[in-house]
């Protein structure tokens, strides 16, 4: 089922999320989030973006250029590796502007899947950026919050125009 995606300045996007409880409701939410992400079309979507304040996000960084490889991250943890590098980022909850956000070039991610299995992976490139972006949503942080005041004002004006 397609879910409505919340857009800034919805205050729910700025709230930290509670730990996710692995149950059938969460599994159904993950399936709906993947369907919504592909339809948007995006490469990542966090639960707070669809109004659920739980620590879960979905992503598929390859589907636009190759075969789909959906991933579901339940209660993820990340470790940033390397000095941040600016790069372009868009957000389904901030339609319009693509901003320059500094992100670590690599992350070590740890998470549970929908079966309770623990995973750990070293991610780099676009996958590392996507994980950091979606993880920020779980802490109530938007790309706008990572911008210098002047860049943020320009981005906000573009969204509100």
C-alpha cells in the first residue's frame, strides 16, 4: 500500500524515533515503505517520513540503474569512517532542492532485518551517503539541518516557493 510521505515543515520529521519492535505490523510497514519508496521514486525512505516514529528505514541504491536490491534496516547503528566530503543530496520530504551535504565516505552499519537476524556491513559511495541520510531521519535531522544558514535559507525558500 502506498503511504503518504510527510513534507517539511511537518514537526514529526524533527522528532527522534523510538526503537522499533519487530512484529507483523513492522513487517507490513516495511513492505509498504518499499512500495512507497519505489513509487516516489526514491532510493531510501525512513519510517518518520511516513509518520511512524520508529527506528527503521528502507533503501535500494541500485534499482534505478540495475536490479532491485531492497534492504530493511531495523534499529540501525552506524559508525562514520573518514573525513566528511560534500556531495549532492535530495530528500523525498523536502521536494525540490538538491543541496550539498558533507557526509563520511564510508560507514560501518549494524542492524537487524525483518527476521531479527543481525547484520554488519562496511558501506561506501552512494550507499554510505544514503545510510547516513536515512539514519539522520531517525534522529529527527533533515538535510536542511546540515546546511550553513545561507544555504538553508535558499533551500527553504525554494521549497516554500
